[in-house]
């Protein structure tokens, strides 16, 4: 794609020089490594300080907390020699400019959801999620063990970035609506904050789609700039206070059945790390991926009960909305695949994996859930 070639040539060169200089400048006196018998962490003696920016506000203790926890684990496993300072959205760069900041070398790393950047390359949606896609476990399987991660990083190489899976929210809620939505016709004309491929599908269904960073949503909903918003689920949604200005809570979030959160690293910064630090960083991201999903699974149920106690009405999307959304999603994905060979390569690989996962999960997991889950 021409836009990718332009971005790569314009930014990657300058970013490479700047980021290496920044990393090297952070090296201090070389501390003595502990004796092999000490049982201390595997460190190289190299002192490194990185900056990581996030797409999320500090108030979201699990989303933004994932970035903080990566930094904490890296520091702990290097005996404090590899420090990462983490900044919430807007403190260094706006929340929706994380990719550009990492690419150019403004920061060494960034935490975000890749569907924010599908305008640069629609393939990036597969790093986060696409409508009616994989669940959290299936997505992790594809990225870490099913070959998806290699394909995703092939796309990210155009931006001088390496992407690491580092969290998942699980299936999300369908969002907050000031007025109830009873059917497909009722959905048309609503002004809704929804990013990524889900936003493109909603646009096809007649919704007036807008993209806002997390910290901007409440004010827009409160003053009527938007009629509805999606975010994550009960725990985060409660923290952002959406229930105070919208009482209709619809589900499921068919556009985000298992969205992966990523940590981007500038390729030059990555190459400058000792191999031991690279492995520690990779391990920290994987650990945080498990931590985030477990935390949401523990915190969402009590948060939902509190929201219901505040008068929130929880309702499912109507069947006609679900059917129309799935049809529009399939059409959109196939149209993109027909126009771009790189997209088609990822889409076909992802589609094959999804079919395989759905067959297995549909037999064992779904059968158990249908019998055992309370309704």
C-alpha cells in the first residue's frame, strides 16, 4: 500500500536513530552481576530506561494497569536494571496516536488496541479483533501457537514495530444507549462511539459512527454529542460512569468477542536490548495477558450487580440486528480480502483457524455452557 511505504520511509529512518540514542543515553554505571549461586534474577548489568505510552486513561486499573504491570515485571526480573516509565493517554501523546509515537521513536513502546489503526492498514484489526471473530482463548491460541503472530508482525514491520500480545478483556458488552434499541430499524441514525471493524459494520447498518479515546467518551455522551457508546464491560464501564447518563446496557459485543491488547515496541529499541532482556520482556507480556483476563473474569460479575442496582436495564440485541451485523461483517471482510493480497493472506489463515476453533469449542465448551450456565 502506498500509504504504508510513505510512512515507513518518512518515519522509520529518523525514528531508528532517535530511539537508539535515547536508549543508549539511559545506560548508567554498569552494576556488578550477582554470583551464579545467589539465586538472583538473570541480568546483564546493562542499565536501560524506556518510556511506554498507553491508549488508556490511568483510571482504568486493568487496561492501563496491564501496561504498568508489564513494567513492574520487567523491573523485578532484571533487578531494576531495565526500567519502563508508563504514561496514560494524553500525557505524552493522545491515546489514538500510540502507533505513530512508537514508529517514530518518540517512545520506545506503547500499549494499545490495534483496531484503532485500521486506517493505516486494515490487517491490523486481526491483531485486536474483528466482528464475529475469535474468543479470548481462541485469539491467544492463534497469535501465540497458531501462526497468527508471525503474520501480524509481518504487517507491523512496515511501521518499524514489533507487536506483543499482552492482555484480553474477553467478550465485551454491546454498549450503552440513552434510548433502548428494539430492532434494526431502531438502530439507524444513532450516533455511536465505536472504533475498528465494528464501527465499519455499524456504519453499514445505518449508525452514525464516531471514534473517541476512552477519556473523551463520558463528556460526549453526557452532552449529547453521541447517543451511545461501547467500551469494555461492567468493571471498566462502571469506572467511566456511563450508567449515570445512559441506562440501557445491550449485549453481546459481537464486534469484540475476544479483543487482544498489544504492546508495541520500536524495532530499533528492540534490537538494542540484550537477548536476556528481550526474553524477559516477552515473558512479562505473556504473564500480563493471563493476569488481565483473570482480573476481568473476577471483577466483572460484582460490577454488573452494582450497575443493575443503579437501575441499569440489560437487554440483548435483537435477532435481526445480529443477523444483519454478521452478514455485513462477512461481506466487509471478503471485500477487503478481494482487493489486497496481503490482507487476503491473513484473512484466509485466520478464517481457517477460526473454523477449526469454532468446531471444537462448539462441541465441548458450548454444550457445557448451554447446560450449566444460569440464565
